[in-house]
C-alpha cells in the first residue's frame, strides 16, 4: 500500500450536463456522489438507451447553474451518522426528494425551479421540435457509464501543453480530481484494475478508462466548442481521458484527502 497523491477537488452535477458544484467534502456511496446527476432532461429525439438531452445537442446547458435549495440537507444522506454507528457501518438511505429540490440560475440571471415549465421551454430553444423534453429524477446518479469519474490535474495540464492552450480541468466533468505524485499526465490509466482508498474509509475500484465525446470540447463557462480537445484525445490517447470507478466501501471524501493504492 502506498500514497500516490491527494484529492485536488470534488465535484457534483445536480442536473446532467449543467454546471457543476465544487465541494469541500462529499459522501460517496455505491450509487455515486450524493446528489450527483439526480436530475436530467429526457429528449424524445435521443436514443432509448441514452434518452437524455445533453450539451452535445444544447450547448447552452453548460451555462445553467443548478443549486440545491437546502444545501445542508443536500450535503449527505439523512441517516448517515446513525448508519455509520452500527458496525460494520450500514448503507445510508437516499435522501427524500423534498430534501433535494433544485433551483436553476439561467444564463439570463433568472432563477427557476427545476420543474418550472419555463425551464423546459428555454432548454428547447434552437434545437428543433423533435426534442420534446421531460424532466427526469432518480435516487441514483444518472451517469453515462459508472458511478464515479476520476481525472488527474496532470492529465489536463498535459493536454493543454499538447494543444498549446489553457486546459480547464472542468471540461472533463469529473467527480474527483486527483493531484498525483508521479506528476505525469494520464497516470490514472495505470490504476485500472486496482483499488484506491480515499480519505479514512472510502474505497473505489478503478474499472476502465473514460471514453470521451463532444462534451470535452465545450468551454465549461460559455459552452463554446473547441474541437481540438476531442481530436487530440482521439488521435494521441485512444479516445480516452480519465477513468471510471465503482465504490466498494462508502465514505466521506474531503479536499486534500490522501489517495492510497491498496493493491
């Protein structure tokens, strides 16, 4: 076992494809980061296997800022302390939907409830009538593939150097950004098939590399596209950047936590 780095930052995305929230600490459970991607918008024009409206179709989505109405109740499962007190530590409950209500600040500065019909109308602007939209809610994170996404800041730095531009790590929409001791880009690739302990308790198994799509071309503040990012990842890095993981042991993560390689 060895310490291979530390947590640079933690992020969750209350609404799929909208802006993320940086957190000082968060609970990560078997279904992912608490409160991550629990809302999404379904499009009638999207495939049945992936029915969501995302920034691929509506780049403006990245300019919408979702926030939980009650930040305190959204911080962790409601019975976490009680569950942890029962040996060996039981699985905490999902939060009640009324405790995870989201409001969304629009690009124009207005704030709308997540279920306000006006929000659906705004998201549908400019993308065609075939994108009939409906709000989805789930207790589990509606992630693309695995419950948790992990990305090293060294990988963002390397891609920026390869492209000769500033590479904002937020383009890659990870839950956990790592600062790896090795100091080289794409060092997380070597973690596939291995397990990490992050902080005092949480254990995450790294399952596979993260295959990338148009989303990484989009500026996290403006939604403007720079196709160079996806082209570089496709041509130089087999189309992948970052890794996916599954939670083996639930726990609370904090910014600055040590990351320990277990096997």
